[in-house]
C-alpha cells in the first residue's frame, strides 16, 4: 500500500511540543544572544535539512539558503554564516566536485550534532529522523522557496515565500513559532500576566516568542496579517464593545477544516499522520496507535488505514528524492535543487543533492512499493542493502570517473578505499588539512590513520584540552607539520608520514602538555621549555668558562671536543640523578597510597562505630518521661526543655532592668511574675489547640498530641521573648550610663574637622544625633549582656549544693520549732 502524505499543519500535541522545544533551544541559545533573526532562522533551516544518514550533515549553498530566509546571497555569505560560525553554532566545509570546483557547503549545526551524539533522546535537539522530516515539511509549507523537480509535479512555494528583504527572516521565524504555539483549531495560545495595554496581548505574545519588544511584535503581527496568514479577532462584550483579542493562524485553521470535511473522501487511502506516527514523539500515557482528532483519525477508525510501524510510516523527506539523477540542470534559475552524485560516487555537483530529481528519472512519482528514488531510501525506511555500499562496490568494480582502476595485489585494499573523509565530524576537522594524502591511502591504511587520530583526540582530552578544541588543535598540528615538510607534494609516503610525524606529539621538555614548545592546554609558549633552554645555555657557558680557566691556549677544535665530552658527562650525571629522584618519588607515592588506604580504613571503622553508637542511642528511653526508643529525649520533652529555658531567659531579661540585682528576693519576684505571665500565655495557646482538635484525637495518639501541645507552648514563649528584650534595651537605654555615652558620642561627632566651621548646623546636628543614638543602643546592649551574665552567675551559685549543717545545729533548729496540737495533753508511751 503506498505511503500517503499528511498535512504538516496538522500536528499532534506531542509533536508540536517536541518541535517547539527544539526550535526554542536553537533560537534562544546563549551562543546566539544578540544574533540577527536571519542567523537564528538559518540554524532552524539547516537543522531541518540535516540528513541522518550523512551524519546530520546539511548540503546547501548560499543562494539557496538565502531563498529559504528571504534574503540575498550576499547577506547570507557576509552576515548570516559568519555570525553562526563566530558563535560556534555552525561547522561547515566547502563541497567540491571531481574537478575541484566549489559546489556548495556541507554544514553541521553543532548544538544539534552534539545532542544527537550524546545519545540522550530527552534532549530538545535530539530529534529523530521522522521529527526532522516533519520539521522540514512544516517550514516548506510556511516559507519554502518552491522548486520544480525534473519530471515531477512542482513543489509550491510556502506561504511567506514572496516576503523578502528587510524583516523577512523575522516574519518567517515568528510565523514558525506561532504555528508551533497554536492549538489544532488554529487559535494562538496567548501569553499570561500583565502586558503593555497600548500594544495588546497578541503583540506581547509575538514579542515573547521572538524575544523582542512589544512594538516590534506588533509590527510582525501586522505584516503577517497583511500576508493573510494571521487574523486578529476581537471578541464582542455584553455591552457591544470590542474588548479581548485573539489570534488565529489561518493556515492551521484551514488545514483543520479541510481535513474534517474531506475525511470520508480520503479514507480509502493509507494516511500516515505526521504527528501521530513520528518515532519517539508520543507523550507518557499515549500508545503507538493514538492519533489526533482529524479526518485521518476517522479513516483509521474505519480500519482502512491499518496499523503501521511508527518509524516506517512516518513522513520523511518525501517532497523530494534523496538521490538525484546525474547531470541535468536546474528548472528554476537559482532554484532549490541541484545535480546529484550519480554513479561515479564523487561529491555532488551542486550542494543541494537530488531535490529536483524524479524517482526513476522518467516517472513523476515513485512506484507503488515505496516512494523512494533509486539512489536511496527516505528517512526512516530501512533498505535491505545500503545504497552507499552499492555505490562503493560500483566504484571498485569499474574505473570510470571517480572510480579506481584495479591494480594487482592492491585489489582488496583498493575496493575498501574511501574517497571522502570519515563521517565523524571531529575526524573530518582533523584530517581536513591532509585530505589529498587521505585519498592516496589504501583502505587498511585509512582505518589505521582514523584509529590513530581517534586515540590522539582522546589523549588530548586527558591532557586538559577542551573536547570541542581538540580536533582543531590536531588539525593545526598537521598544518604546521605540512609546512615544515614543504607541502603535501613533498610527502612521498603518506601513511608513514601521518602515523610517525603528522599525528605524533613532539614534546620539547618533560612537560606532557608540551608540543614543539607550545602548551596544548593554553596555546601559549611553554614556560618549561624556556627554562630548559636557559639552563642549557647557562650550563654550556659555565663549562666553557671552566675549560678556558683550566686549559688555556686550546685550539677551537680541541676546545669544542673537550666541551662536548664534559657536556656528555654532565648529561649522564643528570640522567642518573633523574632516575634516583624518580625512584624516590615512586617510593613516596607508595607511602602516600598506603597512608591514604589506612586513613580510609580508619574512617570506615569510625563511621561504623558511630553508626553503632547512634543505633544504641536511638534505643534509649526518654530521660524525662521514660518513653522507649526516644534517643534519650522524646520530642515533647525536648520542646518542654526549650520552653523552660525560654521562660528563664525572659525572666532574666525583665529582672535585668526591673529588679535590684543585689537583692535576690526582688529578682525572684520579677522572675516569678514573668513565669506566671508566660504560663498564662501557654495555657491560652494550649486551649486553642485543644479546641481545634477533633473529639478523641488526643486519645488516639497521645504521644503526637503531647508533642503538638509542647510545640505550641514553645512558640508562645518564643514570640514573647523579643518584646522582653526590646523593653529591657529601651529601659537600659535611658540609664545614666547610656546618657553619658550618648553625650560623649554627640560631642565627638560634632567636633569632627568637617563640622568645626559650623558645629550647630543642620548637618552637624543630624550626624551627632545619629552617633548619639547609636552609642546609646550599644551601651544598652552592653549593660543588658553584663546584667544577664551576672544573674546567670548568681543562679549557678544558688544551684550549687551547700555543705551539710552540723548535727548540733539541726537539734537546735528542731528544739525551737513549736509543737503541733495541745502541748498539755497526755503522752502515751
């Protein structure tokens, strides 16, 4: 059954959310902060055109990208692409044909490429093959330039294809974001919160989508209205006035209506809904067979569509073939499509490969078995045999253009040889300077060089080089080594040169990060190399001076011989010293490792002992109430202890200013008064808690109820503490000591040199008053601290047990005590 084409404007909720997250991740990337809308839209277009089988590479040329963005080729070449490269978002190589002529660009969107290679499918940019196809179909419908494939029906231009010039990229990016933020019925989801009432909520919504001002959003919305793709509808209120506004995306609404009306007519075809069948876009709770509510859903309910594999039935790059027929020319001048690879297997003559070719070169559509051109499958389909392997075999079998003639014992190696650089983006960057040498290698040699480059990249990462800069660093090394050799033409043995010279690090000193006197991690000159060079020159000068002093009159030749001998002897002595120091370092490292292992063992034993002690402590009963398993103190008793401590502190704060500290009776009276007051507050808080409890709740869980009551008592006391402290500071701030300190601070501040000319002025008086109040507050705090400390010392002294009184004193005390009852009564013995 042939694969039907769904409408990309009919997206499911999950697919819409997936694509919106990906587009937002691109356009709101920190790397593109401050970039133009053309650069941001270009990152979306290149992501959508990325081909999975080409390692997420997009082949395009500047004029074609300009047609997608609505700008000129010069703007793309001199503004858009440099912005993307400078931001580190785009990696590109110039694509050439077999004659070496430039045919376009091979581009990688670096954030998307890294997300795909990371393997985390939850990343917004880790789009599947079918999701990339849906995104490409959507932007084609919205602002695609349109093209006419040879022998096939023309692909119409997008809705905004005619919108070019200034602001065209902004309008296209705004329309894409609005469509992805729109529901199935076409109504744009407006932003919440307060907005600029002069512009309105629709303009604010567009502004937030694009990250611009509300005025700019209003202009974009107005231009989209003029092009007929957006419609601002103002709702009528009960009074007949127009109040709230809503935005409807006309293409989405029309696509929805057509799908519903023509559901019965299209039911006989096997439709594959772009959103419902896309691989990996189902939300949690959905099943693979769930469809959105459209006419397609009705057709599927009738059982005609059948169940299809998600990956196999998803809409791919079906609007144009993946591989083009060789030769030919563009139907449109400066059009979308170009010439493809063909059987020769070389790089494409035009960078936009096969986008205007028919499936078989004759018919306008593919056969009924699969809508795939001869050269390869659409994204998502699994061919029985890779078309790339078939092309390699064809190149190995013949000696045509781009192929290789068979040569004796090299037959097997020549068949495995690859013309292009490896598919890995990092290896393509590394081997770019030696691309000509790569083509001269056999298949086995290419594998060895690729493995050596991969190992060197991993080693550079281990030396502290950033992963994103290791490939560029290794490519610069190959460029420098080629310059030393004299160019690629001077390399007679490419394999040996790459393995033994080009890719090998050449440290000039003992530092592992040194390469030809340059630090690999920083890119600056190696300081250790400079030190080594200076040391060697100083040693040579010192030995030369010793020879001139000890053996004067030597000829230049004899002096040079003696100098070299002594330098060799010194080098041997240094090597022996280095070996000894290395042995000492190994022994010290072994001792440190042993000490570290012993410390780890001790720490493990200490942690185990602490855990055992804690387990034993957890089993202890409460010291106050005896509750089992309370770790020595239950929750309620802990709150009670804290409450008692807070009551004592409040009493001391009150006694610090209200009582005579030398009179214990006066202090005790104030403390008792404070305790009575706080206990009344605690009782009131406890009654409120008991009133809020359900009947029987106290009996169901008495332990928890007691903890709640104790906690509320603590809260009541702690809330009263600040008031007692504030009262104490206020009273102590009016004492004679505080007044004296305030007067001193007032005079001191008033007598400063910048106030001497007018000590009674407004500024001087204000500053002096402020200093006096600060001094009064500091004095009050000091007096309160000293008095509270004195009260605590008295309390500690009273708590100490006194020495027992002599027995005679006790007898005297008992003898003077009056007898109870009638003393004249009879005593019966």
